[in-house]
C-alpha cells in the first residue's frame, strides 16, 4: 500500500475520533462513567481540540443529597487521601539476611488522620498496625507480597496501595551444618 493511502486512512481515523461525542454520568454508588453512547441522565463532554490541549479536565462527583434535596454536610467536607504507597520494601526488591525481621514503611498523602487505621496484607493475611512504620516478625527466605489500606473510624476503606512483591534471600555457608 502506498504511503499516501496509509496517511489518508490515518487522517480519516483521527478526524472520526476527534469529532466523537463523549458522555459522562455518575451511577448510584458515586462511580463516574464515560462512554461514546449516551445513557439516561448523562451529560455531553466537550472533547474538542482546545479542551485537550489546555490540560486534563478534572471531574468531581456531585455531592450526596439528602431526601429533601439538600446537600448533606458530610458530603461537602468528605475527606479523601491522595495516595498510599508501600515505600519499603520496594516492589521487586531483594532483601538479604534480614534475620526474620521486615521493616515496613508506608507513605500516605495527606498524613494519616486521627481515628483512621492501617490494615496491611502480608502474603494475603490481614493485620492491623498502628502507624505507617512498623516491623513484621518471622519473614523468611522466599517471595513475599505486601499491600496496605487505610480505613476510617467506621471501617470504611479510604484508599488501598498497589501490592508490592519482594524477595528475601539468606546467605548460606557451604559445609556448615
């Protein structure tokens, strides 16, 4: 196929994508959805060239409303964490000779709020910890996984980190029994 034909097809494809309508709606659980097909209650989003070049458009779900149609006070002041990361051990890190004691460090932004708790899943087993830096005992040689999440005072999940897989190695001395 000639270069001109390929470029013409590419141009037609780009033009079709640039003029496509995008629809946005929020379901009953507060999850924002986007589609190229309109849904009842959806709003059309402008995806013209000018809106794409000026930066990402940030959408926030509408505030929760009470049965009388007024916004609830807690919806207006609902706290959200921006990020939660397992800093140490890092993903795919190999730790040597840790003598069974794993030091864990989490980064949460903004900082952990009063009354909120951290739950850590170490190799799939949940355990509550009382800070963002702690030690896990009896971590021996092998492949391990760790993931963290923050719960509010009612036990509602606020944020969850990505899982980190890491490795523990132990030096052995040949001939020693």
